[in-house]
C-alpha cells in the first residue's frame, strides 16, 4: 500500500542551520497495516508524514501509494488518497461551520462540485449514523458550530472526517498529544475501532511508548532520519517499554558505529 525507497530530506541546505531530517529511509506498509511510529525530537517522524502528504518535496527517493508513484504530485493531488489528523484539534475542521457542514465537505472530497442543493436527507442520515459510532452524543448536535466542541470531540470529528471517504492511507500525526489522558484513551479507542472496521492502512506517530506498544500490529522507531527498530506480530504483542528502550539503545549504538 505504501512504499518509500531511499528517501532523503535536508532542510536549510548550505546554511549554518542545515539539518538532514531523513537519511536514506526505506519503508513498506502492506494493506491493512496499522503502524505506530516513535522516536525522539528531530528523529524525522512528522517529516515522513509531511513528505508522504506532499507538504515538502523529497530531495531524493520515491514514494508509491497503492501502486501509484506520487513522488512528484503536489499536495492537493495526493489529498484524494490520504486521510490526515493533526496534533492540533483546531486543524482539519472549520470552526465557524456546523458539524454536518464539516462532514459534508469531507464526504464530497475529491468529487466534482457542480451546482447542487445543500445536504440531502440521505447524507444527514449517514452523518448521524457515523457520529453515533463515536459515542460522544454529537449525532444530536449536528447543527452545532465545531468551534464550540471540546478538543477531544473535535479530534474525534476530524478522525471521522478523515475516514468518511475511505483513504488509501490514514496519517495520524500525534493526534492525541494535546489531549488529557482520559480523552486520549477515548480518541485512541475510537481510532482503533475505525481502523479495524474499515481495514485502514495507518501510520500513527506518537510520543507515548505505551500507546505505541498497545495499538497497531507493527511498531517502528526512528532516530536521525532512519528506522532503527521495526517490530511486528508476536514480538510486538509481548513487547514492554523496557524492551523497547533496550532495542533503541542497541540499534542506535550500532548505527553510530557503522558511520
């Protein structure tokens, strides 16, 4: 579903602030993979998501999505393949519009937008059904302005919007980092339910090792723009935070010695 080959990205090239963010990264995701991504600040986690989404161009390498080479496609042309939820609950929704209006925008993403009536009764019924799955009572507040929602409600809505038209790839960029622990658990549970129900191929960046271990079928750890740990299957199920830290130090030391 996703294939990254020999990806390189350097910011501020030729200046004192030059930073190689991604250094020859290779990564392949199979259809239905739910991959959690962890690593320290500057490891390249969010940069990879931005390169996949087309926010930044790659310096070298190729990106293929569901068999299509999207390496040179601009961001707006990749949007039809991707769903994305950001760290900031304020992003991804229009605060001054109602819940159902936001859902209508997401539902019509990638479709021709000729002259048409407003939201149909069938659409409204669909949105109500989808909202009820979240378990937050939003199905009874469909005309409420999104700006009045809490951070957790807004993030759950953004997640629903990102998956309303099933994307080839769902990108989650620390989408619970701004939420309190109780709300984080709720949004992560909603995430897991939607990903499992729709069999979505997902890449979830998180700074929380416990969450990285608990969710998904595969875990990768990045350091200095490379993947240094890649764990899946039974090994991931039996993983502890201590195991993960030990693996990280071992692989990081090995990487330094090879340079």
